[in-house]
C-alpha cells in the first residue's frame, strides 16, 4: 500500500485560515483467472468451455479527524473498465457510524457466507450455463441497408437454474444508500440501511443486520441475522423480502458456520408468493498454517413459490488458497452442482466448474 499525506488549506471569512490534514491511501489488487466448466443440460445445448479473465481493483481511501473528535473518511473503488462501483463517505463518533453513498447492502456485506468472509478464488463460480437465463426487452428496429429488421422482444424473467439462489446471498446491490451502525454494546451490534430507487420507481430498499458475539472455548461464537426488503416499483408491481439467520464459531483454527436463508417475491394481486426459496448452507475454513487455507461449503435450496414449484438446487464447493510474500496469492476453487426442474425434466442438469486465480495485492 502506498500512502500519501495530503494537506489542504481552506481560506474562510474574515481572513481566518483553517488547515485540515487528510491521510490518503492508495491500494488495490490485480487478478488473472482461468475458468473451466461443463454441464449436461441438453435443452441449453450444454456448455463445455474455458475462459481467461482479468480483474483490476483500485481503492482510494482518506481519513481525518475534526476538532470535535469526529472521524471522517472516504472510500472509492475503481474497476478494470474505469467505472466506480463503490464510493461512500463515513462519519464516526460516539453516536456510532454513518455511511453515505455507493456500497453493498447490509444483506450482502453482513452475511456469514464463505464467499464474502474468506474469498479463495474470486467468489462463487458455477460455470457458464445459460439454463433459464433472463431475456431483456428489445425494441423493434427497421431494416437499414443490408441489415435485417429486428422485431420487438418482450422481457422474459429468469426461470429454471438461473432463477435459483446459486450464489448464496439473499440479495443486495451497490446503489447509493444511507447506512447507520449503532455503537457496539457488550458484543451486540446492529445496523440499518436505506436506498431510494429514484424518481421513476418506488422500489426502495431497506436492509438490517443484527449480531451478537461472545467468547467461548478459546474462540468466539457469533449469532447473526440480516434482512432485505424491496418495495414494488409501482402500485401493481411485486415486492420482495429476504432473510438470513446464521451462527459461526471462529478461532485460531479458522471457522465453521451454518446459515438458514429465505428469499420471497410476493405479487400484489392475490398476495401469492411467486418466488419462495428456502435454503441452508454450512461450511468452514481451516488454517493449515499462516499461509495456506482450505475451505468447504454446501448449499441446498428448494423452490416453494407458484412459479417453478418443486425446483431444487444443491452444490458442493471446495477450495484452497496460498498466500506468498509480496502480496501474491494463489487460489483454486472447484464446485459441483445439481439442479432438478420439477416442471420439465429436460431442463434439469448437473455440472461442475473450476477457477484458478492468481492475485497480487499492492
């Protein structure tokens, strides 16, 4: 990490001068990935492929302390394509902490899932199957020259495998939001977040996280719950809710955890749950030594909603990570999954996916 001390001087009314010193850090990582996967879904024509991808993340952070004792800072992340996907201000004091801007929803950042807590090779990777993938709406385009006309295509929601919760998170995004974290009290922590969907939509998002951590047997036991609720975009649109309840025991060996999850989408007309997925995840991370870690987790998900009723998904993931000097990290992740389509056996499939990642932190 390269740190730069920036001092800015502000001239204010009546000729007085105030100096504010901000500690600014620049850090990031570069990643190279080799991905390979296969599946046996005949309806999707199968997918037996290999790809190479790269990732660049650049973080710019600042921190300062006001005369009144408030800690203020900024957090900005830029990606390979030059976009800024996270950018928020944090203000800390005796009252707790307030975050303002683009950041993950508490339903994601507060999850105990392994792919958030201890990334091995770039998070969840289940391959490139397009089974049930959503189709975006396309407006008609008149023929021009040698180009054929394009007919109007209505949007089609994800179904089958694409509609199942295969990533292990109950929802969330990196849109602008306000998040308040209350001060920690005897191991108890709580936070609430709110995101406004904007002038053209009523799909505002509210998230919460509540946790309690206590010492136990040389380690610590953590009880955790996160939730997300998103209103309908308009008076007739469906609304969605998600909840994760988990427990984790951690210590010098690593950690073990178990989660219970539910995601539900309810239609306004009749109040039917078109999407109602109940799932469990359990797994852990074991520290082989100071440089090497092994992870494993299993996820199971059942669909009980009126759409795709009876569909089932399960996966097993194992990974290993090795940290070397100079910020070099090598990770290998392998997953096997099985999907059963209760309404159309031809859409059922199972497959596997492997990702090798070389990462350098700077």
